[in-house]
C-alpha cells in the first residue's frame, strides 16, 4: 500500500518501481496458490449471495442483486462483509455499481467501500485514471505516451482510432460503462 501511495502500479516494470521506491521488496507471484485462495474466499462469500466468483485480477465478484434486502440495504451488506473479512485478517475494499467493471474500478479507488447510485458510474467513471479499466500494461503505457491520464480523456477521442492501436481499451471501457457484457 505504501508503494502504491508513492506511485508504484500493478503491471509496472520492477526497475521502474524500484526507481520510485528503492527499498521495495519484490516476491515472485504464485498465481495458482492465489487463485486457490481466492476460490476459497469466493465460496466463503456465498453467505452474502449465491453468485460469487474469483477474479483473475485479484479479488472476488459478488452479484448482490436481490440480496441487499436480506441485509437491510447495500450499505449494511458491504459493511458486514468488510467487518467479517477484517476480523479474519483479510484487508479489503469494496464497491457496489451497475457493472462489474465500474465496481472493480471504484473498489480500487476507495479506502473502504464505495456505493454508486444506479447509473452513477456513467458520470463518475470519466474522472478516474485509466488504470481503473483493467488495461494491459502495454495499453496503459501507450496511452500515457499520448498524454492521456483519465477515462474521460479517452472517451472524448474517436473510437475508430483507438480500436486499431489499443486492442483491450474499448472492450474494457464498454464493459465498465455497461455497453458490453
């Protein structure tokens, strides 16, 4: 978290990250073990909703549609989830949004949790940095070379030009906005 606060980002080259935070310690990832742990956590989370899944990008998805009334609202469901995970020593952040892409983006941009109003992602996503779209490191680097920093800046550009240069940009943007599954 400290490295992230100082500007280190997931997918960044280690040499670049160490230039920002020289004391940064790097440990090899164990994707298989990470996914097994996320799978177990996803099964545990079925106490909140029957629809859960491990997310390859780290974290778990919970589709709480219809379940929020059992918890007397989204806020209480999310707060209970966070409290129970924290009691088990599992740090977490959460977001509730109309789309998985928007929820992913806002969960990583909040200290604890963020609940967007219905349709709120359309107004709030443009303000977020491009890293909120789950883009490849190559796409992020290319967009930064063009001077683009926010989702809104990309949304203002002609889509045809972006599609040819950045393969994963438009699908991720459309998913976050709710235009694609």
